[in-house]
C-alpha cells in the first residue's frame, strides 16, 4: 500500500486540536471528549512540544493520583513526540505505530504541525485499499460486470 499520509489518509484542512503547555489536564480531557478524539497536540506558538493522549491520562494522571484540575499537561504529556511527514507512506506510519506502541502521530511539514494521524485513520485507509484490491481482483477473474448489478 503506497498511500501517502496526506492527502490519501488525512485530507488537507483537518481540524487540529491544540493546547498550550500550561493548559490543565481537565481542559485537555474536556477538549478530547467534546471533539471525540484520543489525543491533543501541545504547541508553544507554532512549535510542537508534545502530545497528550488517553494513555497519558491513565498512566500519568489517574494511576499517579494527580489532580487533573491543577496539573498542567506539560507535566504529563509525551514530550517531543515522533512525527511523520505528509508524504510518508501509510504503511511506514503503521509500522512505526506498531513497533513503538503509538496510536497517534503528529504530521509535520517544514517544522509546522499540519495534521495528526491515528491508528484508526490508517486502519480505514488499509481497509479501503484492500476492498479496492478485492474488487479489482474479482473484476479480473469474473469479468468487468461482476458485482456491478
């Protein structure tokens, strides 16, 4: 699968969810809840400082009994996260996520965050690609009219 992160997996113009490092965990969790997302990018100006994920909430806040209302995300985020470029392949991102145990990767171009890709996004791209390949295979085996009625 040679699909690129952008535009094949993530369409340009994705709405990014970002907070500053001094935002509280409560603010981050509410943003994630309201937008139905599993990660928030932490930026200082235009510079990516970290990523705060559902896993961070569990392992660095709840498990350590920190107060989410007073804990800044900078204390519990994953600092300086790995990133991918828009023209990286989906399979490369998927391999990195699998190897490193990530579920979200910021997409960075020219030192600027342009998107975030999730394991769910990559799964959907792989599924679309597989479905297309199966349709093409069936058309080749059974003829062009197979499955069009």
